[in-house]
């Protein structure tokens, strides 16, 4: 077991190099008295000069309504798009800013390339309508949000704005239970920071930790703070065989291994308000293998593969996956699925993925040319996996570029699988909405009579403003799925579409 590390010894042991301003580099604007915890406050952080930037936007922020404007430093995440003809991936630069505040703030965004005719702040469900003044737009936040600002419908040359509450009680730099990284760029030996049990890695605002944060066979450890995990040669966060792990508020930008975070054979992992970008092939967001008691809450993920992937066995991870909750998240998949469940498992000792909850989600985009990999939400058991007891509730899907709204398929994909999935059972989808024109038909495909999809209910499915229900007006020989050009085969049993009133009446009877 490693001995406790103070801030100084932690940085020395890790071989850290500080390349930017210290704590004095933070800037704060506040109409406040030091003892007034409710007064408006604004805290911004400098971007170290060695970190790449982008030049498409100028961004300023101030305490509303008439505080002093502060210009924010622009960060450069990277994103990828697949060419459907060649299969090659093209990497694009995009823009990101972040800051902390209390009260209300006004944000001013200027598109420096000019020619602005329209602007949009997403998710649409937030109802933010920016004031557009030529190439400059303004909008306000009354509480922290994570949004995407799109000018002229640009998909990649856009601005991501991430905000936090001001941390009321940051840890002390010399706390022996804290591995403290202050503002600046820090490197670690071997590009991996291994976290002992009981320790907290704290990335202060303005901190950039290059490499991976690794939880291996530990308990009660965490990664928190308003700083960033960046680049390196591996995935951003790796959690294996660990219990009671917390990741909160950090930004994980373009990890060298592709994945934002990987969880394997772990229990009680809570990832809250993490934000992540990936641009490498197979650059997933958060992947879960053979784990239980995982909560992904309030995260923003924009990835070059699945944003959230939930599996059973793969590599050296074995066992069922259960009790997984994904809630209050915003997902953007430049490749593959925003949510994918069930591909990988153990043919020799079949596993179960059960008690899965997906709730209060905004899906901003989905672009996948291959039919077999489409679906903003995909339940695709292979490798003798059984998926059961799934709740999908309050999911808002905005118009995406290429794919399907939902895809359920018992599959045997020989590229990944050694056997067909066992089945999908007991799925309840409530208050799912899609507004758009680009969706391909959603598919529900059982494999055969012994590998079927059973007991799937949609309550208050709304497609372009129309509630889809078995009782809706339609030709008597139509299937309900015909009304939205969806398709299911003969190995899908007990598929229902209900209004909310019908569902409530059934529950009361």
C-alpha cells in the first residue's frame, strides 16, 4: 500500500511538471462580501499556453446583468466523422470553454469567421433562445449548464460551454488523503496515476493532468475537481475490481486510448457531471463491463463511438452486469450509438444484464452509416447474453444525422460474438420523443423462436408531435409500427404502444 501523499510529495512522485500560472492565475469577479454565500460570483481559469486552442470563437462572460466582462480562454477538443465510402475517419477541431459561477451570468459568443445567419443553443429542451446581433449572440444562465452553441448548423466548428457551481469546500493542498494538482499542466510517470484506497485525486480548476487515472482493486477512492484529464496514451479513467469509487465534475479530453472511462468488475461507482470528448477510432465514452451499482449522472459525452456502452464479459472481465442507472445526461455520438447494450458476453458461462435505467436524457446527435450499428438506444445482446428489466424514461431525441431512434436485436455478429444472444425481456419505454426527419426505420428483430424479444411496452411515444398508440386512428389492417415506418419480426412477442391514460388505467385495474 502506498503511503499518504501530500500535494508536494504527490507531484514529485508523479514526476509532475507545472507549466502554467499558480493559484494566483485564477480570476474571480463577484459583487459580494466575503461572508455572503448567496451573492453572485464568477470564477474563470487560464488555459496553459502549451494546451492547443481554436480560433473560431471569442467568448466573454460576466455576472448578470452588468458585471465586468471577462474573456474566456478557448480549448480545442477533437472529434471524428466516418466516411461511409472509404470507412476512414476524419478528425475535426472544435471549441470548448468552462467556468464556475454562482447566481446568474451572461455569456457572449462571437463567431469570428463571420457570416452568421442563425444560432442555436442545445439541448433544445433547455429552451435557451440566444439574442443574435450580427456575428455575436448572447444568452444567460441562472444555474450551471452544459450546452453546445451551433452557428449556421455547423456540426464540428461549434462551441461547447461547460459550467460548474463554485466549489464551497475544496480540499486543502496538504491534506494527506488528497493527491492535489493545482493549476497548470502535470505529467505522471508512465502516463498513469494509480490511486490508492481512501485517496482523493483533486484537480483544481485550471489543472491539466496528462495521462490516465487508475483505480485498481481499491475502495473508497475518488477523482474530483474542476480540472481536466487530458491526452496520454491510455483511456482517461480506468476502474478495475474496485468498490465505492466516485468521479465528479472533471473534464476528460481526447484520451490517447480512446475511451473516456472504463469500468470492469467494479461495484458502486458514481460518475457525476463528468464531461468528455473522444476522437480516436473506437473512442467510446463510458464503458461498463461485468459491474454493478453504477450511476452515471449529469454527464456530457461527445464521442467517436458509443457514448454509453454496457456489456458483460470482455477481455479479463467476467460476470453479470446489473443495477446500472444513466440519468440527467446529454449525449452526442459522432459515430455509432449514444447508448449501446449487450454486445459482449461469455458464451461458455452465459451472463445477464439486468435492472438498467435510462432516465431524463437529451440525445443531440447520432451518425452511423451501418444499419447493424444504428440506434440512439440499442439493445443488442450477443454472446448468449440476456437483457432484462430495462426502463427508458423521459428521453428527448433531437434530429440526428444518420441512424435509428431505437434498435432492439438479438444478434450474432461474427465480428464480435461466438454465439447468438439469449433474448431481451421486459422493457418499458416511457415518454420518449423524437423530433426530426432523418431517422431510418427503427428495427425490432428477434433471432428465432428460442431467442426472442418479449414484453416491450411504449407509453407516450411521441414522434414529431404525434402520440403513437395501438388505439390511434389508422387503417384496421395496419400495424402500429406502420404509422411511423418501424418494423418488427415474428420473434417479437407482446409489443405494446399505449397512451399515458391507457397505461394509468391498466395499472389501476
